[in-house]
C-alpha cells in the first residue's frame, strides 16, 4: 500500500517538477506538503541518524569541528553560501541564500550541540548510536531501522543524544529545504541560518559574535528551531523564553574527608550546613523566600486568561511527571512560567550507593540555576542569593579557603555565579505571529498552541537586543523526550510533523 | 654505619640463637626488641608492599580469594595450622599455634580488606601500587623504595589503599612473629588469629561464624590489630569502640529528571525537601534534635577526668583538620566520642561539576551513619530517625514508589537501615589492661595512651558477646593517614613502632 502511495506521490511530484519553473509562486496545498514530507521521511531519518552519530558535546573542540563540517556540507549542497564565524572559543556557522530579491529575510537559529552524556545511565550502549524503539507492554523495545522502509508508526521513537534537542528540529528544517530544492520550488523569503555549537554551555561567545556580525545576520525576523512542544504535543509557537543564570555554592568542611567514627560529634559536617542554607531558601509551597525575588511581575486578568487558553491541566501534567502536588508559584503551569525560578540542579557531598564510605565529607556542593523572565534581572537575583548566604553568617571565599580563613571562620563557603541567556518576549499580536499562525494553521488547522513564555532558556537575547528583530521559537519534539537526561528521544510523528511545519513555513509568503 | 649496626645485630642474634633452646623463657630487653625490629624493617616493607599490591575490596570474591591465599602462606610458613571458615558470603581465615602448654591464649583479629577506591581521586596512578613519599616544600614527593636499603626517615610514608587500615598493622604482627621464629624465641602465650576480608562492609557474616566456631575461637583475651593511633601519634591502646548503624534516605521527586526550565516553579525539587529534612535534624551546635537520642549517657566527673588525661587539645585537632569550631557534643574530643553521632556520609542528587545539567533531579539521596556507644541502641536510634521523617509528613515506601503512591503523596521517601558492629567497652583496670600496659611501657615508657572509646567501629561485638572475652585494640597507624579516603598512607616510623609493639607483646608473659 505504501508503494502505491509512493507511486502517486511520485506522479504528483513529477507534475509539480514539470510546472516548477512556471509555477514557483503557486503555493503547495496542505495535502501536497504532507505527501511530500511523507515521501521524504525514510531518507530524512537515515540522514538524521548519521547526524546523531557525531558526538556533540560543545566542551570538546574536535566534536565541534566534526559537526560543523557536517553542517557545512548540508547547506553547501543546498546552494547556500557558507561562512565560519570565528570566536575566541568554538566557532559559529552561518549559511545564506537569497531566493527572491524583494522578499523579506528570515534568520533561522539551529542548535547543533547536546548536553554531556553519562553513558552508564542510558538504556542503550552508546547515546551516539541512534536506536529505534517501540513501546510494548510498558517497555521500550528496540526495533530495526530497516522496518521504516515499509512501515511507519508515529509513536515509534529514535533514542539518541540530541535527537530532540536539537538535531531533530535542525534536520526537519534541512529536509524541508531539500524537498523544495528537489521540487525546484523556491522558498517565499530569503534565508539566513546561524548554527550554534555551544548552546548547552550557554553560548558563551554568541553575544560578541552577533555584535560583530550585525550586518551579516540582519533579518526581518528570527525563527528559533529549538525547544520542546507544549505538553499536549500539539504544534507549538513560543513567543518568549525564560533566561538563565547559574551558580555554584560550596560549603567547606574539614580540609579532607574524615573518618566519621574518629571525628563524628567533633568535626562539623558541611552537609548539615548546606541543608540549613538550602532549607531556608524556600517555604513549604516551594516559593523562594528571598525578599524581592518575584518583584516586578504582575499578571493582569486578561493576560492570565490568554495564558490559560493553552490546552492543558495541571492534573495531567502531574500524572505524567509522577507527582502529587505542584509548587505554589502561579495558579497554573503557564502562570508558573511567567516567574523566575530557583532550582538546585545538582547536589553532592562525598559518595552514595555502592561507593559510599563512612566519612565526614570535606565539602558539599550545590549547583543552582535560576530561570529568568524579562521583569527579573539575573544579577540582582543572584546578588540576593549571595547576600542571603552572607546573612547566614558565612564568610565567602573565591575558590578554596586559605589556612587563615579555615582557622578564623566556622562558616566557610564559596559562591560564584554566571549569567547566561537573557529572557525575551515577542508580542503575539504581531507580523511574525500572524505569519507563523497562517503557515501552521494551513497544515494543522486550529491545533496550534501559542505560548507567551516557555520555561527553557534560549540564547536569543543577543539577536533580539543587538539586531532588534522579533523572534519566535518553532517547537517540534514531543514533550516527553527526556531532554537533557539519559534516554533522550524523538517521536517519529513529531519528526514528520516537523518537516511538514518547516515546509509550510518555507512555502508561505510573509506579506 | 648501618652495616656496622647490622653486624652487631647479627652477632647478638647469633648468640641468642645459640642460647635459644635454653633461654627461651629469657625475655628480650627493650633494646634488643628495637634492634631486631630495625634489622627486619626493610624486608618487612618489601613484604608489606607485595601484600598491598593485591586489591582487597571485599565486594569482589576474586580479591578476597587472592588475599586469603597470601595470608594462608604467611601463617603456614610460620608453622601455624590454617583453616578456612566458610560462611554464606566471603570466608574467614583462622590460624593457630600452641606454643606453651599451660599458657593463656590470645586471639588476634586482623582486618585484611580495604575501603573501595575511586582511582581518579588519588595522587598516584594505582592505589594498589604502593608509592613511597617524602614531604618536601609542603608537597608529597615520590621517592624510590630502593633508598630504604641504606636510609631511613620515620616521616616518609607508604601510600596505598589499606597501608594503615589495616594491612600495615597485620604485617607488623606477622613481621614480629617472623623475627621470633627466626630467633627461635617462643612467644609467651598461645596464639589464634582470625582474618576478616569484609570488615569495611560491616563483616556481614562474622557474627554467625563466631557463634558456630565458638570453641575454635575461644581465648583468654582478644587483641584487635586495627584502628588508628590517638591524634598525638603516641602508641595507643583502646578499650572500647563505638558501634555503627547505617541508613539510606531517599526523597522522591518527579519520575525522571525534568528540564528545569520547562518545569521550574511547577515540579517540586526533592533537593529542597531533603534539605528541610536534614536541616531539622541538628541544631546550630551540631547536636541531634531527635528527642531521646542521647539518652542513657551520663559521664561522671572522675570519668571525665580520666578521659581528659589523654594528651590532646581541641585547638590542635582543629588546626589539623582545618576547621575553626567543633560540634557541641561533650566539652572535649574524648568526651564527644562517648556519645552516639549522626553523620551524613554521602549526599547526592543529579550531577555537579563538569557533568552538571539543568534539570530538576528525580531524587535526592542521603547516606547516613550513626556511631553508637554501649548506652545507645542502634535500632532505637534508627527508629527515632524514621519516626522523624514520618512526622514531617512523609509517606515511606520500601524501594520505589508505585504510581498510586506517586499520585497520592506529595511527600514520598524511602528509609532503610542496617545495624552494623555493636559498640563495646572493656574495663581499663583489668588483667588485659595491665598486661598490655606492661608490655608497651617496656619499649615506650609512659608514652602509651589509654583510650576509653575510639570513635570508629570494629566488628568485635560477636567476639565479646559470644565468646565473652575482654578485648583491646592495639593502634599502630599515624592518625593523619587518610583512612577511608584517597591517598591513604602509613608513616614508616609508625610501621616500625608497630613491629616493636607486637614484639614486646609477644615476648611478655601474661601472668
């Protein structure tokens, strides 16, 4: 049956191809877009796999180089002009193609790197060897990629680091460009692409690079091909993102780990000190107790109503994440995202589990992240936290305490913070909003979710503040994709709809 | 000069050898003991190294087997009868030699296994490749073992797992036996030896084995060749040890780690819950707040005076461990050890450092140990802690929560505990106390520290409760030996004095 379908598609595309030269202003129908994406799909999965096979931790220059090379080949083959933007660290990659003289220009942002992997926590041998899985009897079971040649189930998933964050979305965009290229259909606007290889590290060199390449990157709007769909897994457009700032808090104990028998009751344990510090930071409802933390945010009733138009309910989100209750910031999930958050993303002192040993740890470390909204300033919030630690009687050192400091201060800690992406928000009621809704509604009807702010950060602020252009993020991956965690995955149905989304956008005139 | 000395020793030992048959009841002088130990020293270090080269994590049966084989050869060569005591887990090794028909019998306890190693944290490539180091300009610098052939500095140290805990002390005992054997001097009492290969795991099968081999192990007194010297690094006898109980507390968060941007402010973070639980356990002075935790302990003024005879002061201990203040349990270090302690020996949620990722952890784990004294009962204290967790509103599950439990209980945790070695205390004013002070005073004068209780636990209670014999632990290693931690080491001076101690004891009549 699939073969029959493909024959039909082949005939349709041949006709399109034939008229291509004349009919390039003729838009594809919703049906044609879907058919073309379906036809391209097995090849797109194959190409995505070979992309995912390249390890992509931005900390490692050789991994950056290998991924950059691959990206260069994708866009060169599509006739784009490709240019490396050097920075003091990892380079960025830029690609450009002018399709129509008088048309507007859209800058696409692609994130190519992924989070570091802890191979031992994955259910597959190698997070960079993609595995296709099918859910059966409550378990994910590996199946052969070969089956995609004549079978398709939207609920099958590709498991690999970056499958969803964000090589999958990048490949959906590239596949859509390939389809148009093969059909000789010209996109409705000019395209610039910027590729980031250190997004998960907070894109440390992006702001300067944007500032130094203002003209090169200039565009009418920015589409961010990163981020996860709304929890309903409906096609999602997001008009803002929270920013991020991170910090490391270390509480120092004895100079080296001590035998807990020999020193228990004598040498204070830094874990209890850390616990007391952290426990004082939030109330029983999960609200940050630092005075001024939520300053400046006041959601009006109409704003709340619009926010809560998003089709979701807390109970089903709770059921999915396996929790009985939420933190008490805002009345709904969408409202919660309009506030800054304070999270402990990692905590450690000595060893647990099989490696446990009976010692008093020499230090306790808390890795902290704050998610920021336009109303909150990362530096201000981090300084609030720093002051709090000082108010609890801590002497703060820069890195490790000196002997003199160890002798003098019963409460010793270090606190360092880094400001990452700034938050941003584009008006929903705008040209970019209207355009993207027009394009996506064509293929998905009214099933498109518009979100004011997404929780995750994106390094968009340099574009928005320096280039002064509106930005929207186009969301493709399934929300339960284990983003940033072991067993990251991309649902096949989402990847397919991602290609459809990109095709619809590329084929839609902006004006 | 050393060669001259050795010639002298050789002459002395030849004379002793000649008269051996006649003079076996003639005790060695303090000088003779020291000379003999000095002469044996280079060979003893060589032998200790080859012992340390055998990895000895009790979790691994092949490592247990390799160490047991080595121990068998040591004692067989000394003419002991050697016997394996099988258990449901790792075996124990027993060795026995009757020297004098009417003499008393002493059971020596040797710990052969070591704590697990985290190789990455050591300053040498392999914790099982002993390295000799010299402290120079505030740094430990590796020097060749060869130098011991004609040089000796008591402050040089052997770095290796188990150097001090407790293959070093075991080898001091074996070396002393070898010296006597070579000199054909007969020890003053009959000897039994029990070797434990899972002490660091809490000797899980020892109690049953002792109970089943009561006659075999029966003796007049027990000498424990384990534990670190008093902080003054003077020769130390310890008449009691704290017991231990361990627990694992897990606080559950979302089913899997969540992106902190997508879920921050919505999904409660288990780290804050854990922090609140732990923060409530101790007051600002480090005293456990659980009502009843310190019940039953009342130190009389004379007891306190005797305890505080031990030559030490808090300030110098604090300076050594690099802290400005102590916990507030008891007024001195010795007093602190007379109370049970509650320690967090390990704490973890998600990742820190280079592996950090921006997630809400799915669980927070605290590894807990309690050190127990004869007045405190491990089960009672652990149940106090368990009740405390429940009183904070937690629903406790056995291992992982079911879906139903996740749905129902906002506060979900698991708490499991294991009772380890029981505490013990032998009267100082006793036959065993008098004997050991007589033997050690002979070689060290009044420089011998007698301690009522040491902080660390030892699996002695099965011997004491089942065999009903008094026990004292004979302490050899330097207190700053990094016991249980990376860079464990044994000071050469301590190893030498360890051989002297064992010689003096073996050559001293009990009555």
